[in-house]
C-alpha cells in the first residue's frame, strides 16, 4: 500500500480525440434556453396573478414576521387609496370633536452643514499626531 494520502496517478479510459458521448458534461444551450423560457413564463403568470389581487389579499399573502419592505409598500398604497376614496360611513349620531385651545405648530430642526458635522466629529476624536 502506498504512503501517499492522495495518489497522483489517474487512469483514463478514453484516449485520443474525445467522442460526442464523453465530452458532453453539461446541457446543450437549446435545453438551457428552453428551461429559462419555461421559468420566465411561470414567473410572468405568478406576477399577473399577484397583480390581480386586491391590496388586502396581497397583505394576507405576505409571510408573517417577514417581508417587511413589501408589507410597508402595500400598507402605504392602502393608505394612499384610503385618502383618495374614504369609505362611506353612515352617521347616525353627531360626532363631537374636541376643540384645541392653542394651535400646535411643528417646526423642523435646521439642517446642519456637512462641514459643521465633520468639525464636530474631529473635535470628539482628535488626531494621534
């Protein structure tokens, strides 16, 4: 028995020019293109089915606890649709709305320039030289 862990000599059953049967390791391009076309057609049919669903059905089809971006997109679209067409509600009793005594004003904070942010960061962490 040899002491080599991995023997270096490999025997080959074929010699000379490879024949058609032993040189085909992969699918032909015709089969690959057919496979891709089939997958593409399936994807289009799935997308059409999804687009025909209502927003609430789309939201129900999401994975619970996952697909956060998709959920956010659908919920934003639902909110936008509610703004355009609010649901019709029959009012049977008058609604009493409390009146605010002082108007509430919301001010946005001023945006600091990049140079001020960079200076502040450098002041917190001075150079080592």
